[in-house]
């Protein structure tokens, strides 16, 4: 998985200063698996992209269940590693 940064300038109120807000999007290292697609396994061909999109689609998922806790942990790990 790769992290892509999006920098958004945020202007201050009644000032000439702006701050930079950096947002992250997760991208798969391989967009499309042609071998799986050619073997008629269409959902597996885009599985890496779907898993990467799950990381940055919703910030702060509900963590009442185990899956939510795992997703939040993966998000935190990705955002920290991308920021370093």
C-alpha cells in the first residue's frame, strides 16, 4: 500500500497567513491484477484496490466490534508511517 498526500491550504480568519492541512489517501501498490482478470476472477482482480480504499474511505470507524478495531489500528499505522 502506498500513501498519497493531498495538501490543502487553509486561510486564517482576518489574516494573510495560511496553514497547510495534509490529508492522506491509501493506494494499492498494484492497481489491477491482469492475470486474475484473464482467468475470469473479476473480483480478485480489483481486491487490492478495494482493501486500500477501505483504509482511507472513512476516518474513525465504529470500533465496537473486532473488525472496527482492526481497521482503526491499520488506519493509525498507515497515517503515522506516511507522516514520518
